[in-house]
C-alpha cells in the first residue's frame, strides 16, 4: 500500500473523528466485525468476546455485535444455534403469522429482559476498552424488528391492516428509541441497521413512512451526542439515496457487491462518512493477503482516502482466517 504514516500517530477515536470531519489524518480508519455465536447469549460472554477481538486486532472502530435476534427474544421468539457461516441464530417460528396478531403485540421495556442485557453487555465492554476507541451499539430499525417477528409476511400485514400494524409499530419505535438513549447514556455511538431499505421491498411512500421518518425520530437525539451514528442499509439494492437526508454521520452497505460504489456514493452523499470498501465473504474470507491489499488500495483510490472507514459491507464470516485480518491491519503499518 502507498500509505507511509505510522499507525500510532493518532488514537483510534482521533482517527475516526478526523475522518468524520474530513480533517488531516495519518491514515484511514479500519474496522471489521463478526458475530460471536453461543457466547453472545450472556452479557459477560458477549463483552469478553468483543474485548478479546478488539485487543487482538486493534480496530479503529468497534461495531458491537449482539446476536441478530436480540430485538425479538423478549416477544417470546425461541431461537436455536444451527451452525452457519455468519454466526446467526435461527428463530424456530415467526412470532406473528396473521395481520390481526399485531394488535396484541406487547410493549417491551428496553432495560429489562434480553433486550436490556445487550446494553449491560455494552457497558461491560466500554468499561474494559476505555475511551480511546469508539464503540457503536447495533440497533435494528423498527421495521427490521417487525420483519424478524413475521418474516416477509410483514409486508402483506402492513398493507392488509395498516392501522393495527401501525399501533404495534409505534410501540416498537418507542422501545427502539429508549434502547438507543440507554446506549447513548453509556457513551456509545449507534450503528442503525435496516434490512428493509433495499430494492422494491417497499414503495417510495412506504419507505418514507415505515423506515425514513421513524429513523429520523429515533436518530435525531443520537445526533446531539458526540458519538458516531452510522446507518447500515442491508441488501442487494440499497436505496441509499432515500436515506441520505437523515441526520447521521455516515453509511455502510455492500458496496463491493451492490451499487452504489464508493465513488458513486461520494457524489451522492458528499458530506457523509463512507464505511466500506471490503468484500467480507469474498476477499477477506477467501482472498490472499495481496488481494486484500489490492481491494483496500482500490477503496482508497475511489475516495482519495478521505471520509472513509475501510470496512466490510456487513458482518464477516466467523471462519475468516485471522491471518487475513492481520494482512489487512499490517497493510497500514508500512
């Protein structure tokens, strides 16, 4: 790689802050995240795994990684660990199977149960990692939580009974808002993830009503903090253009396998931090160290190394070789 600055010239937090503000920087920040299956079912286990991963690789930004089902467990959803590449637990059955069932969805306390456990795990992590590295709590958009409760039938439900669904949806928005506030109070940033902002899943009107405006309400208070707020748009056709007006610091999406590219996104959202450039399931998992270096160089070329956190488009496979991650980190030590 062409960068020559020493890796220890800035702290992790200083480096991320400089990238956010487009200020002079010793090198672009780098971050990689993964799930920690089985151990992520307890606060202590998740915190220990997160701290160990960070101390092993010294990423510039820590995306906190609760199990992907954490937002639905307290609704009564039972899950199993069935080994899979990304380390995600599998729900046994949908919690909601008919439109009328949304009206009976209970209101959750963001500080209680399995949901509250995730911010307790976050607190343990922050206590051990200290202030030198930003830690972002993963927060699912309310519609993403609803989709986890009902599967793809959700979209039929919200159209068949928009008022009944809307009442339940508002309770999910409230719970999500409280969860975000608790994470902010602990000193964390927010990694706000939607799995419903891609392709033709929603019409333009539906996207605004069920994704954009709720995100604006939830994240408005987050942007009053000094911690980073990143939006992740999951899927093969992320509608980044619809989200660019949100009061957030940056975006993460599968830029290596879906448009826009980093260079296109820089034009589309010139004032936002771009978090991407690496193909987690492809290059990081299966590529050579040389291929990883070339991909990182290409990301730097597309952005000029400015306003960029070099990162995967989503979670990396749990079997990604450590030597591949070492190759990514060592590329910035020369």
